[in-house]
């Protein structure tokens, strides 16, 4: 892992000229200073088709907008070279995002556009609620977890640092996404597990079980991504990445995402299984490794059932809008599953789930072997020290 970090360490994300498309736009903070209701027809925001055809969904919506009430919002730029500059934007009644006075927003800047059209509202500024939620999360973790909670937050911060300063820049510089993901995930795993659970044989067993499972996920993911001909270029964001950096292997990026996404759940499974075997040994030190394995695997079966269901629902929740579109189109299950957008999620879910399932017997077997070997090495010494004492007491009783 250290060798990989040294060899692949980037000098930083390579610079490029902004395209002004999607996320690759210059943005500034702004505030909505005034909102006035106006007629959509007067504001010229109806967009009625020149042909007057209202049979289509677009035409019908345009007619409804023409007869509706729009809002003219005045926005003040609060950052950048144009701080204090104002512009207006028309908000149509059917827009999902409605602006109100005093609202903090994010605006995009396009220097090549006409002066009146250089700025436009692109999103809402959510920094305050997000920061507050993060603070509540940190307090809850520290209050319940105490010192381990603090160490978990430190490990989380380090994980983000590895992601931002190593994984993302290394991929942008053209390194193999799979190799970068394996090295970066190994670094995150080692730091997080040893920092949160201490430097011990128990933690080392969990680390080894996680590494073996990640290797399996990498192999399966590579095979089935290639076999299913998944390109990894399925939406506007991945298309923009491919356009800006054509040398990036998009299918490799998809595989890297599968590995990194599976890491967090793998840590939970391997640590839990290792702890279960260790506690079984503490409860019954005379139990051999086969007995420990059988008892541990019974616990693992319950863990498998809950974790796999959790993983599938997590991916399904992320792809819910896409699944809803297929449902509206009344597409068959086979058609939906065959589309690349859904096939990516299916491969991601199944490969990750196979790795999770495999991690239970692998980690349980390793933990049982290690803890039973430790018991076998210490038991003779205990027996040797105990036998003379019993013999001595026996001789005294005979006297």
C-alpha cells in the first residue's frame, strides 16, 4: 500500500480551461433581494410553439404557463469580481425551485454571454443546513461512542483526505482507476480500522478479511463489466468527464466506484464477525476452531441477510427516479435490466453483495484459527503452573 501511494501519488488535480457546461462552470454566491409577481405572457416566458400546436406535452405546458403568473427575481452577486452586481431572472410557475426574498443561492457565470445573460441561478446555497446537520452527526457520534466516536470522526476526515488528495487527482492524471482504487481503499481501511479499533490481532484479522473480499470484488467486477460491455459513460456527468479527460478509462472508473462503495459495508461485516468470534472464545475458552467457526457462521448468516438487503435497497433508492421512468414507460423487466443505466446498478449491487457474503466465512475462519491458535499456545503454560500446586495440596492432605 505504501509503495502504491508513493508511485501513484499525484502532484494535484491537473488544471484545465472551464467549459461552462454542467458542473464545470464558474459559480458565485448570491442573494435574492426582491421577488415580484408578473404575468408570464408579459415576461415573455411562456415559450408557446410558433406553430401553435398544443397537442404535445410541451405545447400544452407552454399554454398553461402563458396564462399563469411568473415571478421576476432580482439577485445580487455576493462574491467574486462582480460583487454587488444585480441581475433579474424569471421563475415560471411550474418550476420545481421557487425563489423567495432573502434566499441564498448559487449563480453560474458565463463570461462569453451577453452582459445581461452572464449570470443565472443554478442552485440553492445549502451550506448552513448541511453544516448544522454535520455538527449534529458529530455530536451524536461523540456522545454515544465517546473516545471511539472521536477516533471514528478522525478516521472519517482522513478518508476524505485520501479521496480528495490521492484517489481523485491520481485518476485525473491518467493512472489506472482500478489500481488507484485498490491502493486508496487499502489506505482508508488500514487507517480507519486500526485508528478506531486499535493495533491488535483482532483488528488485523478484520483487515485481512476485508482485503481478501476486496480482491474478490475487484476480480468479479472486472470480469462482468467487460463481459456485459459496460462503458461507464451513461449520463451527462460521465460524458463531461470523458470529454474533458479522454484518457480516463471510464469502465475502470466504474469498477473503482464499486470497490470504494463496497469498502464501508465490508468493514462493518469483518469487524463484527471478528468481534463475535473473539467474544465466543472469551465465553468458552475450551472451544476449538471448528466450534468457533460454526458458532460464528451462525451469527454471520443473520448479518448476511440484513446487510445484503441494505445494500440492494441503497442502490435501488439511488436509482429510484430512473426506475420510475421505466415504470411510466411500462417497460418489461428484461428491457429495464438490459439497459446500461440499470445494468450498471445491477452489476454494482451483485458484485458488492457477493464480496459481502464471501467476507463472512473468510473472516470467521481466519478469526477462529487465530484465536484458537492463541488459546493452544497459552493453555499448556497454564496447566504446567497449575499441576504442581494441586500435587502439593494433595501431599499435604495425606500428611
